C-alpha cells in the first residue's frame, strides 16, 4: 500500500509527566499529529505522542517533506487501525536509519 503525508500539525506544549511525587516533572512534549492518505484516498490521523502512565513516547520527524517523499515511494503494510502509532513509529525509524546510511 502506498501512502503520502497530507497534513502535519505541530503542537509543542509544556506537560506534566510522571505518576508519583518522586517522579513528577514537566517537559516540552509534541502533542501534534500527522495525517496520511493511502492510494485509495482513505485518510488516517495519527497522534505523534503516545501516553502511558504519565510517560510519553514521541515520534520526531526532522523533515516532514522529505519523509513524505520517501513514504510515497514505499510499498508498506496497511495501517492497522488499532495500532497506527506503532505503524508510523516503525516507518520513521526505518526512514531515519536510511538517512544515517547516506
């Protein structure tokens, strides 16, 4: 399946992290999203940060335009509607590794 990025929203905010008095902190967190469209015209909006028990995991894309061009050339597995964050995280990791090799 081919995909392309059709929208990117950045929303960096100061967030409270941690779950207890000893580990509470604040951090700047990217709460934005990215919207991808498949070759059939179906769009999927994916949040860039996944929260779990006060901890966060963020997908950072240094150059969204280059990533979109790279993604459009790939034939990738369809987005699993239950796990779209992991789908994007895996692709961005693959993209980053290829950029390091160049």
